[in-house]
């Protein structure tokens, strides 16, 4: 006759195993609000960041000005990665930024892009102002960082008044790039990192560092959220060596070691 373990014995054995097994907890979800120009690079580094920090990252990409307003209105972001310090300052003024985690991390360059068949040279802001282009695409110069930087460059060269009537504003820098790709504008002013994602376009001019505006990407964890320590860990990871290599591969200028 086959011997059988009494049912109470089985229950006790299973209970002992359950007690000995480590508790399995889901990774905390970290909501990252990030500038549109960071979409590809942050998505590339997500698996490594999640593994290193034991979190699950969820992204909301958009123009930094829109993201700042969303953060103030809804308080649903754990990390804010802005392409402009002034919009981070606005969120900080509302008391939502974790000051200890805030870092000025990256820079970028402005470039003038055009379709492959553009025949006229653009070697300066003055050339851009003289160019026979009906429309020049850039992100909204009144609010979106890429557009504000483009306007600041043209103002510094005394050419904004000549360019402004032909400006085709986009909701963010990728929209400005898309307008040139679609033929809605003959020329555009975008970040060099975005131009690199559109090989069908030509980079006609790269704004020199000493001529262009001071472009700064800033990142910080946000206060009054359930996983502040995990958000701080994500911010710290973006400043580490592994992330730095990815940022540089995508063409960003890393400011912090």
C-alpha cells in the first residue's frame, strides 16, 4: 500500500516554504517628465537604468514648458528632465523640486537644417535672414526651450526681426523638425541631436558655441511623491558613467562627471 502524507502535514510544509521564501514586491513606478529632445536617448537607456535602480520607468515626453505646467497642476511626476533651467526654476518656486537631487547635466547645439535640394548657402545668421525661404520652422519661441534658444541666437546676431515674420512655430522641437521633413518649411532651427535623427535633411549651419545661447538641460527628483528615494536614485544614475556614454553617443554634451 502506498503511504500518503496527511493533509495537515502538507499544509504545514507549504506554510513553512512560504514563510522562508523572500517577499516579492513590485518595482516602484517612477514617472519621468522629460523634454521631447530626450525621447530617444532616455528610451535607449531605460533597461539599464531600471536594472541598476530596481524601478519601473514610465515617461511623459513633451515641451518643457508644457511639462512644467502639468507638474504644477497635477503633481504626478517623480522626475523632471527639462531642456531649460527657467522651467525647472518655475517648478522649484512652487516648492516641488527636491533641491538636493537637482543637476545641470547636459548641453546641446543649435543647427540650421534644410532639404537636400536647398541650393543657397547658410553660413551665418545673416545668411539665414537673407535666405529666400518662405517659412523657417522652429519650436514656439515664446515658451519652448529650443525655440527660445533659437530666438536668443538670432537676437544676439541682430537678425530676429528679419526672420520673425517667416517663423513657423512648432509645439516642440520634434514638430519643428517634422515641418522641414514634410516640406512645410524650407529651413528649420533645431538641436543637433534631433537633426541627427533625420538623415534625409542637410545640416546647413552649426551655431558656434561662442555665438549661440547657453543651452542647459537640468534634471531633478520632485517632492511630495511616494518614491522620493527611488527617484533620487534614477537622477543620480543619469549622471553616472554608463548614462554619460549613452548621452554622448546620441550627440549630447555632458556637463557633469
